C-alpha cells in the first residue's frame, strides 16, 4: 500500500500506514508522515526543492532513501526518525555483488 506519491509541486502533511511507502519526485514537501511497519520514504527522479521533515518510520528494514537518479538537488531531510540499525540513505535494492 502506498501512503502517497508526491510529484510536481505536491505536498503530503500527515498520514499513517501499516506497510507501504511515500514516493517523491519533482518539487515536493513531505511532512509528518508515519510509516508504522514495512515501508519507507524514497526521493527519486528529477527531484528538486524537496523537504522531508518530521516523519517517523518504525519496524522496517528501510528508512528514507534519496536515489542517485535525483538529478536536480535541493533535497533537505530534517528531524526524521528512522528504524534502529538502518544505515543512512540505505538502498534495499542495491546490487551488493
């Protein structure tokens, strides 16, 4: 289940989900999203001027991930809570071989 896909000047303020993710592309603001389990927040594509603030992710193997395909920059992550043991900017789909 996806709690939100924010693209092209969109915004999400609040929202909670058990399982799922919030996907961000374009100019966007993601505030106070709560992912209770099995999900995270991903920023990708031609994203710029993105703010992810005050979001909480729990009981998950992923947290907040900014994909390297993000080409425009201006991504700010502030005052977010990610699960214990998840490395910063962890990509669960990275080829580790």
